[in-house]
C-alpha cells in the first residue's frame, strides 16, 4: 500500500509548492487539481468531466494531491491517509496571492490548458483569484475544523500547519514519521 496525501489551503497559501516538495521527498506523483479542472479560455469542467479525470489520476497507490474542491471530498478522501492544511496567517496568504497574480500577469505565464492570468482579470473582475482568497480564507479554515473533527473522516490523519517554519519542519522532520506510521517507508 502506498502513500496518499491531500494538501489543502486557500489560494496563495502554498499548496502547489508544498505538495511538490512532499511528492519529491517521497518520490511519488504530484497531482494538481486545477490542471484537471480548467479547460481553455478559463472554462470550468462540469462534474461529469472533472470527477472521472480525478478518479483516474488517483487510481495509483502513491500520490500527493494539491487542491481543495470541496465537492470532490467523497472521491479524493476515499483512500487518502493524510490531509495537510496550510493555515498560514491571512496577511501572508493575501500578500502571496497578489504577488503571484502580478508576476503571472506580467510574465504572461501559461497555466492550465493554455490559460493565463491578466491584470484586468485579477484586479477588476469578479473572477479574481484575489477576491476568491478574500472570500474563502475563513470559510476554508472553518471547513477544515469541521472535517478534521468529523467521525466520518476518523481514518484520516489531519495535519494543520500555521507558519512557514511549521511547513518546513513538517516536510523535513514530521513528514517522514507521519508517513512511516502509515506503513510507507521514507528514503
């Protein structure tokens, strides 16, 4: 049996960076939910498209999944062993999402399915990831609190990380012991 980890957090919290670090340390695949979800021209996948893609991506024994998408919990947590929630302070997350949006827009960085962020979209529309962060930050925190205490998910090890130092300590020192407790040897 392999290791299956889901990294959660509000946009700008570092989900992709941290999940890539964990996947690299464990030598397992990294799966980015946004890559499965977004279609060209920022069109969203409908659940009938998205769910089968997610199930296929999670069909292997070893993975680190990066992404929230609450409606996918019944799929992604069916076999997950560890859920890591990046609960960094609001001001840090907001700063990071603004900085990331500016860098991506100025560099015209290609994201998923050829999509690119623009200054206009990020600062002047309702589709702004910055507005999304403002709206979802506290809601995500509350949802994690409820789910981590739910008897329905008692088989899952929940890890909440509240600072960059805690993230670094977990990836460097805590991750190996947590993963080994779940029967997956770490090199």
